[in-house]
């Protein structure tokens, strides 16, 4: 008798089929035997608590053939360090070492896991503070977090990036030394830092009556000035020129660019930035100026920052770029009025002013337009706190922000104003001038009640102001530097 063929579906069910007369035709194949199990990855390090990572397991026969269709049982050797789900998802719980095991048919494989919680961010509070008077104090606090926002009980090292403005003790208590603005840093394990901004006012200062003029170079217009102290001041201008003042003389520095520089600002003596035309951004590290790359080839007019890892520059085409400590990126750049200046009281309280009465505010999350009440071109912004900010501009325009709204102030002049700076809300200076019928240099002073003219006479237009408790420096066209001493 001929043998019958067994249907394939019967074989799949493991059925033994017999021919007529009881002759055995076939039997189901034996299941392959698992000889080893491999877990992938074989090792892993978690740097945060609550961090998740998927592990997979594979079974192999004695000949190295992969065996599929197996369901594994997962186990953690120390669930107080890391736990594992039935799908092989490992979750870190606490620092330590643990073995993750996958088993099937009595055979197992494993992976070694290390949990090393690492600080990723330091949050300093308050993020911004304003103090009045020398010797005033402000307590700062720091919270260290890993990448998953888990708090870490780690000590921080406090430092002031400019001790000329304020010092800070080991407990985070800052003490003011002079008028100005300084970044306060909290560093953990010498690698991760958080920052806050401290703005210091010094009330009771008498207006400067005596201004001495120095011409650095009559062929170079100076557009920006900023200093670390009275003996460490930088002025920038036309053709990439940079000059440094040591308290006695102004000395030319090598900038490495021929682009005109429009503003200068820094956090410390070894961390100074200059911006200008052609998307030029330079950084001074205490020894040399170097060029920083920027994709936008626009004119930049203003620069300010809350820390070495949070800096803004503004310019033409509604351009705002920011620096995160590693690279500059474009926040916005589109056709429209120029942005001329930027200032803030903290990383979450930043103001930008520009053409057509434009004022923007950054709250730490988004930039929002503010109602200025004017269409005049605004060229300078500065303040003593988040609720005491001043904007100046075209035709003698001066605006004041009280924390709720901007309102106009009577300046007493129609001269264009380019810059504003002060020691307190009762000692503020605005400067500028006119080009028509020969240039005019203008300096105004505000005593907390009234703006008055200190000078409005023939002379180079003044573009930038900076000062401290001992004096004020104004720079302008034709290499003009005016030093006002108390």
C-alpha cells in the first residue's frame, strides 16, 4: 500500500500520523535546547535617577544558532539601585551597582549596570536681585539637579565674577562693593554652574560737573564702552578698533577684524564680548581677542548677558542671537526695524529696544512686544531693577518703565539720545547729540525728579556711557572720550 502524505498543518500541531496497518509516518521535531543567553547592552551607566533604558535578551543553541520565540524572565540583583520590568526596561533608583538578569529554560545571561547620579544643572535663586548701597547683602540659594530634575544633596562653591561690584561668601551671602551689575555663580564639582544677576545701585551720588575730554584717535568713531573697573575699561569702534584703559592711558588692542564694532560688554576681566557689522562677535579671554562664529551676517548693535552661558546680541533685521556658553544661535531675524540695545535685570527679565518705538521683553520663556507709546527710534536701555528701566532715543525721547507700563519723561531736549546709564534712580545720565549744522555733544542728568542738561555744545556726538561709583565715561565720534569724575 502506498504511504499517505501528512498535511503540513498536522505536523505543526505535533500530531503523529499513522498509515493503514499502524505504520508510523512522522513525528513533531524536538524543541531546540537553549545553551546560552545574551543581554544587550552588556553594561550601562545611568547618570540620573528615574532614567529608563531598554535591555534586550537573545537565546542561542549550542552551535551558536539564535533561538526565537522565547519569553524571558527579568530580574534585578538590587532593586534599591535599579528595577527591571517584564519587558526588560531598567529604571535607575539610587547610586550603586546592580546585575540585570534575563533567564529562559533554566539558562540565564546578565548585564552590569552602574548608577552614578551626576549633576546636570544648578538653579540659583533669586535669579535676579537689586540692592541699594555699598555693604548691602543678599542671600542666594542653589539647588543641584540631575538631567531628570532630581535634586542632589551636593555642596556648591560660590563666586562673584566681578568682586569690584560684589563679593560672596561660602554660604551664598553676597555683599555689595560698588554700583554696577555682576553675575553670581554657584559651581558644583568644578564643572556645572548656575548663575544669578545682582544689580547694585548707590544712592546719594552728586551729579558730575567736571568732564575731561581725551581724543584717542580722531579718525576713529567710538561706539561702545564698558569696564570691569576704573582701571580696566574697553572702548570699541570703527574699523574693528579696540582700546583698553588701565587707569592712566588708552592702548590699542589687536582685534583681528576690520568690521566696525558697535558695542562691548562682559562678565569679568577674562570674559569680554564685542559685536559689530557683518555678524561680528569677538571674545576676549584675558589674553587675546578671538572671533566667534555666527551664521547671521547682520549688523549687531548691542550686547548684554546674565552670565557667561546666557548672552544676547541684537541688530538689524529684527535680529536677536543668544549664546549658551557653547555656541551662538539665532532667536529671530526677519525684515523690520533694527534692534539697537539690550539690557536685563536677570535671565528672565530682558529688554530690547529698537526702531519705530519697538520694545521687547523676555520673561525667561518667550519674547513679547511691549507698548512704548512712541514711534521714535529707541537706541539705549538701562535700569536699576526690573521695575525701574529707562529707554532713550530719537529727538530727546526718554521713557520709564515702572514694572507695569512704559511712560514718557520730559527730557528738555530734542537732541538725539543714544545711550543711558546711572548709579541709581536719582543719578542717571543720557548722552547723544546732533549732526546737523556741525555736531553737538549732549549729556543729560536725572536726579530722580527732573532731567537737566549738563552739556549741549559743539562737539562729537556721544554714543555710549559706562561708569561706576568713582566716575562716568562717555565715548563718541572722532575718538572722543569724556571722563566725568566725582
